[in-house]
C-alpha cells in the first residue's frame, strides 16, 4: 500500500465549477497535510496546509481533513483555466520533517 | 525575488560522468531538503539538513550520491558515475527557522538528463 494515494486523473471540470481533489494516507500517526500545485515543467508550489480535523479556507481553496478516515481533500471553487495543473498531496508522518508526496491528480479546467 | 534558487536549471551529461547541483535556500531558512522527481511521480525525499548538519538520508540516496551544506547556507548535491536512471528533476526546498519545518518551499529544480 502506498503511503499517500491520489487518483491520477485527469479530472476535468468546466470553468466556474467546484473541483474536488482527494487523497488518502496510510500512516494513522500523520500530523501535517499539504497541497501543492505543480504546473507542467515547473516545481511544486505550496498552496494549502492543514493540521487539524475539519475545514480550512483560503480564498477559493478549502482543505478538508478527516483523520479518522485518513483522508484529506482540496476543493477549488469557481475553477479557472489557470487552475489547470497537477495537485500533489503531501503528508508528514512524524520524525524529521520528511514529507511524503502522492503521485498527484491532474486537473483540467475546461473554458 | 528571494525564493529558493537552484543552479543549473538543466544539465545534460553522459553516463559515467559526475555532476554537481547547487541550491541556495531562502536566506532566513535554516532547513534544507533535496528531493527527486520523475515523470508522473511525486517528489521523493532524498536528504535533509538543519543548518550544516545532515540529519536524515533516504535509502534512495545510494553511495553515488552525496550532499553537503558546509556553512549552513547553500547546499550541493553530487552524483558520481551517473546512470540513465538518474535522469530526473532534482528539487531543493527550504523551510524557516522557528516555523513549521514541514512547510517547505521549493526552488525551480535542476533537470538532469543522462545520455
């Protein structure tokens, strides 16, 4: 079982819709959860982090964490074509600050 | 811009050659990480420095790989006797002193192609 799992996609949504990206993790002791956005050929960009169960909102982005179910999700409201990218879920399972990444979900926002 | 910088951005080398990459973290960040990313995969952790001390190394980091951060500022990653399987994007990230170390900010990466 992979430590961090994501559906590779592509996930296609029309412009203006809500995009929902999901991630599950295997280590129940995981403490920190991150979402990175990566455009093709570029490096990952940290867009959201969440440490506690529940929702965290930042602009059009909402991260949701459910530790009991071991999943974390990212909602993007009013999706724009510029949101088209690969979204990487990352988890810190403790110890030194090693962060484990999923393989990413490719999002396509259709104008 | 005072983000993480990496040099070179691209490197093409022949199998068997040695290569060295440099990373300059954000100036107030004392924690530095190296990752490797291949196509269709997420970044894979290679090693972690706090100041000049290398505190963790992945088992992915074979004896052909070595990383240093001699003065706690910039870091270098050297790959000896490169193999075609070393072709990847090598990413450096840093995180701030006193902040959460797992909030990591990436540089633009060095894309290595081994022919």
